[in-house]
């Protein structure tokens, strides 16, 4: 069976902090997906050091006036179509707020990460659970209703909007992917001594993200165990191999929190 136009398209939103933007993960993933899909659209709301609560409240920190943002991006087009300024820096800044991002379009996937320590600490985890329940979940449910409405109205013209909004979300409503961040490579980083060893820290973060995912409908909230992948690499490579990687300038995920960043999507800080 031939793939439909919808099967060849994918829309991905990114919400989080420098864990995602430090190595430009949104566009990295975009380029990876281009090998499978003919149309890949991504956007983000990312801010260094942000928690899911602070990101919802403050946005990505780049609330430029429309004219100012436009003037910065008029210089010349880059080879890939993105506009760049005279210094050659990308002018992509992402959506200014989480709300703007989620209402922009119907997303297939929303990739979310919290501050590294929040899923493992009782008080901060509780705060994140509350903000997910009270704010993120309703925003995403609104998108599901919109998705259901748009998909149904094209086939059943006689149904009223009231009847459509009562319909459960369609199969194309977004899947929420919680990106489990890695434990800090160096014990005690960012006052984390009490969180245990690298392995204990990793497992605690993973279990916290599982609690986040359970807030969403079945199969609509999942955890990408990136932290466990780093744990496997750490535990199966020698210290010399890791040192060789670092000497080549490779940046690993958990180090993004303590390094200065130049982001094309948001402002920089520690995460």
C-alpha cells in the first residue's frame, strides 16, 4: 500500500533546556528524520537552566518585538534556507512561549525534558507533576480536540462542533516523549552529592520520568531512556576511551548543564 501524504510528514516540538539545545538537537533530529520523511517540521521552546515550571512562566527568554527580530534576520539566506545575520549566526529563536509552540500546529511528537535533578527530588518532582497536570496536559488536550475536529470535519460535514469535541483524541494526537537526562558525570555537580552514585542518580531520574509519563493517556506518554544509554556507555567503556572522546572535543549530554552555550533556540544557563 502506497504511503499517504500524511505518512510522509512529521511534526516535532521540543520543550526543555540546554540539554536539548546545546548541540542543536532539534535540527539534528530534523536532519535524521529527513531520511525517512519528505516533510519534517520542528520548532522549540528551550531555555538554559529551565524547569518545566519556569519555562511555562518565562518562555525561552527571547521575547523580541516582531520588527526587531525581523531586522536581525534580513541579511542573507544560508545554504539550507535559514536566514543568517552578518556575523553568520542563525536567527532561529524558536517559539517565545510553551503556549505559542503548542498552538502553532498539530504536533506528532512533543519531546520534553525537565531540569536534571527535578524528577529525582521529592519536592521538585511534585511541583513538576502539578504543572504537568494543571497546565501542560490541558494545553495538549486542547490540541487533541483540535486534531479530532479537523480530521472529522473533512469526512462528516453534518456533525456539529459540539459533537466532535466530545470525540476522543484521534490516533494522530501527539505522543509526549520525556527525554530522560543523564546523571552528572562528576559526583557532587550542582550540589547533587545526596543523590547518590552515578548509577543511583540515573535510576532515580528514570523513575521520576516514568511518573511524569503516567499522567498522560496510555501510549501517549513515553520515556526515552537516554540517561540509561549513557549509563551503559559509561559502564562498558574504559576511562582511557572516555578520555580519548573528551580530547577530541566531544560534548556529552550531562555536561551541557555546566558549560557555556551559544544557542540558536534560546538563552543559555545551567540546566
